C-alpha cells in the first residue's frame, strides 16, 4: 500500500488542496475496450492542478503525486487492486509501470483524440500515469474508473459519482483470445541462393524464410507477434525428446532433413556425389539482423566430433535473417554438400512447444511438428499444430 506523508498546511511551497482533477485515457476520449487476460494494460492519465493553503498554484512532480493518488470505482469509491500479479485473485487492478502488452484495443470505428490538457493547460496541471488491467474473472464487465487524491494536509478530493470533480473513464472488458492454427498466416520468401559447383567442392545453399503472422477474425485490426516463449513440454505431460536443438545464438535450430527419401546419404555411391540437407531455425523476436552459421550450427547436439551426429560442414555462412517486426521468422537452409560418411539426418526436436502473444497479451500455444511427408516441398515447410491436440 502506498504511504502518505502528512505535512503542515502552512509550510511554504507545500501543496494543500486540488483545484482541478481530471481522468482520461491516453489517446481516446472516455471509453475503451480491454482484453480480460491479466496482461493487457490500458494507459490512464490523471491530471491534477495543485494549490497551497493560500490558493497559489503549485507544480508537484509526478513521483510525489503518485504517493497521493489512487484509482477507484466510480460508483462505489472502492479502490482498485494495486499491482496485482497475473496469477493473483483479482478482478480489476492497476500499476504505475507498463509491460510489453500495454496497448489500447482499437477498432476501425474507434475515434482518436488528443488530450486537451497535454497541449493547452501548460505546466499548471501535473500528471500521474497509471496502467489498468483485468483478469478473466472480469470478462464482459463495464468498469467506470475515477480518481482519488489525498493531499499532504489530508484533504480528500475525488472524481467519483456525485463528488467534487465528478468524472470517469469507462473500460469494456472483452474475452481473451486463444489463437489456433486457423488464425495463422504463413508467408514464404526466397532470400538468397548460391549455386554449388565443383570449384567450391560442391558446396552451395539456398535460404528460405517463413513468416508466421496472427490473423484473427475480429474487428480489432492488425495484430503483431509481440512475444515468443519456448515452453517446457512437461506442462503438457510430455518430455523433451528427439535430437534436441542445434547450437545457435538468438534462435533454435530444431529440424534436419536429407533430400534422399530414406534420409541416408552415402558418399560411396558416386565419386562426386552430393546431397542436400534442409536445416530449420526459429529466431527469437529480438534476434540479429545478420547471423553466422558456423560448424556448430549444423550439429544436432551443439558440438562437432567423431561421436556427435552432425552435418560435417566445416564452413561458415553469413546470412541476412530479414526478420520482420510483426511475425515469427523461421529460416530453412537448403545446404548442398558432398557427404563425407554415411549419415542419417531426418531428425528433429520432439515436443517443441511455443507460445506466441499478440500486442494485447492474447496467446496461442503450438507444437512445431515435423514434416508430413517425404517430398522436397515438405522438407522446406513448417507446421504449427494446436497444442491441445496432443
């Protein structure tokens, strides 16, 4: 709970009363939607004109006002929960800190306004900024929120119903969205290609990118992938299995396929034989613009040696990742090499679950599934299956 410091009302320069008290949404008028998922936060500004005991206007820093200001229910005057955690038992809460899901859901019909106070009342009005959020318990509720200020002189000012500064903002809580594979769009891009020939030891590569975007069928406009979490499969009653992840920074190398149907590449078939491997990477959202794929990037267990099942590629490739800000980015490297030994490379990380969040904190959990066939097209595809199917 925030603590109050009571001060003498006649002390020079100390604010004693409030002559104006307003509450507004940052970019809208008095009403907005909010997703009831415990993560989506909507910005609320409280504007306060302070005065001392002689009615002289006083500018008070926001960090001081924060200790004297609360958000309350407009009808009842009850304080909203302060800094509730996502797994706490609460309905409506607020904090003084944003998170990665701080955004107001805007429909195509939602008008946008600029707050008059930001541009016309100058430095007289002080501002305190809060971030409101609600849990799934509050779904489909209409919440009217007012402001409460208690001065250092213990004078109470409120914008609740019937009070001195009667005013509120209204939030309409909407059901949390659970994304499924039907809500995903996948776009393919051929990024670059280097042909293999005998002059470079039959070494070549092609880089394909796959971009996964959220495409829900609602009226809240374009979504972006705002957060990626690699889940512990034990949450779904599974264990880590299969080959594991390839050794790479800022990403997850998780699948390797051989162009041969049976996945076996034998260098002894022809003197100058070569084959193609397809290596899949998923990049973190904050991943690099460029990536270095060295010999450790082709190894199933992150190392190279006689006892490690890996692609025997002692070369380094510098690639442009070309990640896009609104999507997951997968890269599939089709690498042409001359096999050095008999190796089987249709391997992948099993039970590889990811959760992706939109900018409002709505989420979907998916299993990155292995190939659904043996065709070359399949070996350059990605499959995201709904987690609750497994």
